[in-house]
C-alpha cells in the first residue's frame, strides 16, 4: 500500500542539527513488509539554514537533501538507506489525511 506521509526528522549539515518536517511517499515492501520511502521533500525547516548538502534522519532511515537558492531539493536517490541510529525524540509518521488540519498552518512557509 502506498501513502503520502508527513515525517518529522533531524536535519544535519553545514554545522547544524535541527528538527524538520518532510513529505514523502511510503510504500511497504511486498515480501518483507519493510517501509520504503521515496520522493522525500523537506517542507519545514529553520529559514536561516545556509544553502548546502544535508542529511535527514527519520524512523531509522537517512536521506540526503540539498538547499539551493533557499529551496529544498532531494539530493541523489530519493529512496533512503537504513541508518545505524534513530534520532532522539523520533516520532512515528502519519498519513496525509491526518495532516489536512495542519496544512493551512504551512501556507506561506513552503517555497
């Protein structure tokens, strides 16, 4: 089953480590049931972060992201690899249907 999820993660890079939120497509692997995330896009992070290459750790995974001219873009492959550590305060992701109520809050913050 495929669903769009809002993920809270830990953004690392350019000498910073801050919480962030991403939208991603979550799909369960048919044989193992393990989640696979793709099209991961940072949608909420501190605005003062400099342009550059970052990693986002979430739910035991990591994915690369890049901030260029103030906009967040996926870096390289959009399918993250398993991480050896989970970020502190890691919380489970939830379905986009559950996030509908917070979308008006994001209006004006998303590039």
